[in-house]
């Protein structure tokens, strides 16, 4: 229920951001079009409710939001914003979910091994990798991998999500085609989170290993394996749930860059194109949806944390 | 008596500061980081003298020339020397990094101080606002604002600053809520110090440690964000050279000119790595127990 005020706040921030702009959003359209008369402009203003006072505009906007009506795009097709976003959302979510899985699958073992063998060669190499992972501009890494795998080796496609002959391929080939197109984007969008989570996992694990109950488990004569993987790992994994929830905005934000670089027709690319075209209703809609997705990610994290650790529910 | 003063944290004596520097210079990470940052500063200041060519000099006879003795990092699609553009680009990223972080720290420290010091409903309002802002993917927020304004270097700096203060607010607030209960604050109040005096003279200097670390890491983050924006063509606008917009040219010529993609990215990587190492180093030296 704590979500409701947050949701309300999100709508206000979206609205304020959009109305901070100097001039009216319809300026662009009327300036670009020499035949636009003052009358046309007024009609356009009325169409987007820009002739009403601000609080009224806000109420109208929120009222429409409640029924998922995000208004119509400024672009020539004038399609509903919600429809435009919805048709592009699945691929963005698919890539983000896949990269989240990749992050989990790689970061947890790396973190655990680094912690268990603290100061070993593996730990040091992982540490260097983490530092570089934090500092590397992922769009640059994308360029380098495109040059390596896409151009020099010619193994992977570097643009779009399907080949030109996609429609003529048998189903399994088409599926393979999709996978090939997704490998680079998923790997790259996982990269930043990978460094963060493995570092986090390592420090968690180090902390847990020093706890009394681990000493008890060892004192009982349990094998090192059982101590680490049964007793320590489970407890060190708990906070990861929260971190995953917190990483949602980063992943979604990053999708703008990846989808633009790899020409993937997802929400991020739509956002970028709308920003370039100053298509305010779409920009506002995606800003809102992005925040709501983040909120959902946090909510899911909270709920699953509660399920995984009954102690949390009490407080 | 002496240990009491030290523990209360109000008196930052010489010994504390010397301890910090001693640990700082012994810390390999910190030394490497500060060297990288120092070199970048020198490059930025000396840009007009050390750049081999005029960064905006177009030479159509040498378009997209591969790295050679005369052009160490090659030339771009207009025949401009990439190395010279990168040297001038160092200035831009330094400027963006510091101004954006400065704005973020200013807002963050102020809001965090007010929230932590006054508590109650003021705290609740400010921290809810922080929660709301954190819901937005930062990159989305930045892009949305840029869509409304002209993309210029000043707008970029301001926007990155305005969207990056939330972490600092949380840090400063946490420091303030614990610090304000300490004896030295009570003592200050007892001798009649006003709220402003307590916040700025007594509390803020004690919260500076975590802010300093956040600021160093913030510069790195701002430089990364600026390069990503410029890469997408909505950051620093050509012909002003920035590492991000050289990379845009790299993407456009990805199949023929690898040097346009390789070197500017390497510059970003080293810079960000430098600031991150420096930040880590400062953190370790401030409080060795945090490792």
C-alpha cells in the first residue's frame, strides 16, 4: 500500500518535468509548418488540453492515466501512446529478464568463490574485473564487440532482432535467428550489473562466514562443503533479492543505449526516437511506465524477501 | 580528556588528518587513482599546448586515415586529428564531471542536512521525495528533460546534477541523524548556537567524509553519463570535441575505422577507473575498518 503515495509522486514529477519546458509543446509543430495559422494552433492546444490551467491539465492527465490512456502521439501516425509502448514493451522486458538471469547465474558463483577463497588468485582477478566493469562505458564495449564478433569474425548479427529472410525460415531456425540477435545485447546489458552484484555477493558472503552460526556448524563437524553451500550461501543470498529489485531502473535506463546501438525495436529505442522527435506524449508515457516498472520491481523484491525470510515480515 | 574529544568527533585534530594522509599514501589504489586524476588535470590544462593539431581543423585530404606517426590515433571522417580532439575532450569531461557533481552534492547535502537535522515531517517529506526520484530510471529522466531543452554542455551538466543528488541526501541524512544526538552538538546548543551554525559549522564538516567519497565516485558517474549522452547525439554537440561524440563517428564508420571506436573509449575507461580508484582509496584511508 506504500506504493500509492509513491505512484502519486511519480505522476507529479512526470507532469512537472514535462511542463518545465520553455514554450508550448505545440510550438515545434506549428513552427515547422508555415501553413499553421493561429487558429490551427489554438485547435491543437485545445486538442492536448494546453489551453486549460495547469492543475486542471494535471487532473485530466491523471484521470486518463487511471484508465491507461496516455494520449496520442505527436508523430504523423497519431496513434495512441499506450498502444505504441505496449507493442514495444515485450522485447525490452525479454532482454532485461534474460540479462537479469545471466547476472544471477554468473555473479553468485563469482562472488561466493571470491569470498570463500579470499585473496586467492581467482579473487584478485575477479576484483580487477569488477573494477573495470564499474568503469567501462558499456556502449563502448558494445562497439568493440560489434567490431570483433559482428565484423571481423562475422559470427553474430549486429543490428535488429531478426534477419531479412526471417519469414522464410523454419520455426527452429527462426528461433535460432532470434537468439543470435539477442546474444550481444543481453550480454552487454548484463555486464554492468554483473560487476556490482558479484562484488556485493562477495562482501555478503564474507560477512556471513564470520558469523557465530557458521562457527557452530563447523564445530558440529559438518563438512566445509555443507557449511558453505547450505548454511552460509542461503543466508548470503537473501539480500541479493533486494539488490535485484534495485537494479531494475539501471537495466531499464540502459535499454535506451542498447536498443539504439543494436537497432532493437523496443521501448528504449522508441524513447530515444521520441526524444529526438520531441514527441512529448510518448516521452511522458515511457517516463511514467519506466518508473512504474521500477516500482513493481521493488515491490516484487519486497514480497519475495518476505517469503524467503520470515523475520522481515514481523518488522 | 583527549580521547573523549577525539571520540566525540567534533575536534578534527592534526593527528587525525596526518593519519589519513599516512594511510592514503600507503594505499596503492589511492596512489594510482590520484596519479591518473592528476595526469588528466595536467592534460586538460595544457590542452592548447600539447595537442599536436587544431582539434577542429578539417583536412579533407586525410579523411579516416589510420593511426600513423603523424596522426597517432588516426583521423576522423572530416580529417580532424583524433588525438587532438581527445585531448580537448578531456577538458569537456572534466568540466562536466565537476560541475554536475558539484550541483548534485550541493542539493544532496543541503536536503540531507535539513532532513537529518530537523527530522519529523520535514524529514518524511524530503525522504519520500528521494524515494520517488529513485523510482525513475535516471537515464530516462535525463533524456526526457533533454528532449525539452536544447542539448548544450551547460544543460547537460545541470541535468546530470539535478538527477544525481539522491544518494548524497541519504548519506548526509544518516550522518546527521546520528551526529545530532552527540554531546558536542548539545554543548553547542547549550552555549546558544543557532540551527544554521550547528548545521554548517558543527555537523556538516563531520559528514564531509562520506560526501567526499560520494563526490569522487560521482565525478566518474557524471563523466560516464555525459559520454553516453554525447554518444547518442544528445550531449555535447559537435564540433565541440567530446569522447562520447567521437565514438558516435566510430559507430558510423564501424566497419572501416576501428581507431575511432577504440581510443576515445579507452580514455573514458581510464578516467572513470582513476576516479573510482581514488574514491575507494579515500574511503579506505578515512576508515580502515570499512574494508
